[in-house]
């Protein structure tokens, strides 16, 4: 296993001072898998104050002294150094009541969530792997350290971490852990929304999210209850090959690996069960499910404390996902949504389309390519689609004697509309002449 020299130097400094020190957790897992770790964590027998002292010549952040964590800020990157510890009782299923420093690396590894994360390494001792983590990594298996129900009851965030790792790494979830995820799912309501959301987004953009969505809708439904009624809901239409939840899952997985796109796809059809009706020929329809979907997205995302910007972007995409985009009306949609949200909508429609029956998917794909080309063209031409792009402004109209306020606003809106419809060209003389005529 390879450790970068600057991390190696930090371990050596701790060991030279008589402490034991290891790289630990996710970084060991990633390195064993040949993936470059996102961050390096070190665990040591040194107390935080001792680590602090040893690295007095470096920039040190006292990130979580109470939990025994100190962050060393090296020019090459940060290293989180945590003292060997166990977690005390989790009375609220959320935060350990207390942490206790312990003497051995094995005790520290025992508090960690999954066997693949309960690994430590240094060049002197080699790999420390008391729970068979390396074997489980080779087996691509996520297994709890210890009894899964107990471990999830200590910290319910582990439920989402299991789903997230499965979606990101493509690992299977061991049978006992899987049963415990279903059984303990209601504990997710105790998890702080920010922590749940971070894991949810991470999971959604994972390359293997499809099988996780198909297998765990009941878990996600704890915080997004509208998911429950989509599971097994036959759509009774030739346009679809899947039930509603399967369609949603395939759409998410087919969508671009971007948080907003996949979140919008997760919500896009959640309004369907409320809008379902079957016509005389036995065909299913879902009129208004886009509007209902927007309500659901707005309510749930707000409750989960996503940022206002994200709630707004995703809700608008859900509301618009049925829009009939054609090369002729791209300018109109560009004007209504702005470039960023129109590109988001195109990506959402790509995922949605891919999860329909084959011929619908084929046509949809081709059409969206045309739409995107047209949009690129309009942007390159610096087409006029917003008031700020008009060749006249409020001052021009005021100079013509139009009273300030509402009336100027209405005139400008009229001009923009006429330009977008192709009734007027966006040049100053033509626009001013049109104002005079009105
Ligand atoms: P990532 O690739 O997202 O960084 P990671 O496994 O490194 O994955 P971190 O949140 O960085 O996750 O945590 C580092 C290590 O701390 C984990 O590998 C695991 O050993 C331990 N850990 C983190 N969160 C928990 C938890 N909720 N319960 C038990 N152990 C945890
Ligand atoms: Mg990590």
C-alpha cells in the first residue's frame, strides 16, 4: 500500500515521539482499491494536546478537541489526526454522549461502521484488519462491524452511509446488514437533516445508484414519504415499461451524475399517484402530476433544509419536466427559465426519456440533442431573451414621456415578448418606433 511522503512524515513524527500512529478508515479502503483517497485520516495514541505540541511548527486547527481531533494543515493537504477512542452511549441515536480515549488501535477500529472502513495501516506494522475488511473489499461486500442492528441504533446515519457506499462503490450489502437497514429505517428521522442530505446527494450521483434505489425505497420513504405509493404502481400505459418507482429509479440512474439533475429526477414523478386515473379504454393518465410533484419537492426539500437556491432550481425543473421543448420554442423557454435552469431541464428530460419504452426513449434523445444545439446557437448569437438584452431600456422610454413605474415595465415586457416571438427585431430604432405606435 502506498502512502504519500508527507503523510508518511506525519506518521513518523508521531512514532519518533513514542506514540503509535496509523492511517485509518476510508483512505486505507480507497488505497487498497487503487483509488486515490479524498482525504487522509490518522489515528494515534497521542492525546490531542500532545499532537498539537508535536506539530507546533505547522498550521494546526483544533477541529474537534472534545472528540480528540486535530487537523494538520500541510501545504500538500490537510490530515485529520484523531486519538484512539471509543464512542460512549448514543442516547439519541445521533451523537455519542461522550468519547473515551483508549489504548489500542483494535479498540478504535471496533467503533467504526463497516469492516471495509475498520482498517489501519502503517509501513512498520502493515495492515491492521481485525474484522476481515480486506476480504470484504475483495468480495465487494459492505458488512457491519459487529451486530448490525446495534450499530445502526447507535448512529442511524450509518443507514444512509451503507446505501451511499453501495451506490458509489458498487458493493453489495451483506444480508444481515440489509435486513437491519430495512428494520431500523425509522431511526433516520433522528439524523440531522444536513447529514442525511449530504449522504443522499452523494448516493444519488453514485454510478451504482440504480440497484440501491430499487432495493431500498422503504428506507428513503422515511424522509420522503411520497415514495411509498409509487412502489409497484402500474402506470397502465404503452409509453412506459416500468412501474412508477422503477421508472424513477431508472431515470435517476440514466441522468447526468449531477446533484440537481438527479434530485429533480428523484422527485419528478412523485406526484403521479395523487393524479392517477384510468380512462374508458383502461389507459392510465396523470394530468397535473408535474404541478403536484413541484409541491412535493418544495415541501420535502425545504423540510430537509436544502438551500433555497437548490429547492427553487429542483422544484422548477420538476414543474417543467413535461414541457414540450421544440427547436421553435427554445427561445421562449430560455426567456422563461434562464440558461442555467433550461440546461438543467434538458438534463432532467434526458434522464426521464431514457427510462421510457424504447421508441419513446429513442425519439426523446434525438429531440433533446436538437434542443441543446439550438440553445447553444442562441447563446453563441447572444440572442435577446431577457429585459437586460433589449436594445432599449427604461430611461429611453422615460425620455419619450412614458410615466415611470408600472407602465415602463409593461412596455419593456411587451417589447421583449415581441422580440422573442420574432415580431420585432432587437434594434433601437425599430423598438422605439413600436413604442410610439402604441
Ligand atoms: P469518504 O470516501 O466519503 O471520505 P470515509 O469512509 O472516509 O468515506 P469519512 O466520513 O471520511 O468516511 O469517515 C472516515 C472514517 O471514520 C470512516 O472510514 C469510518 O472508519 C469512520 N466513520 C465515519 N463515520 C462513521 C459513523 N457514522 N460511524 C462509525 N464510523 C464512522
Ligand atoms: Mg474520508
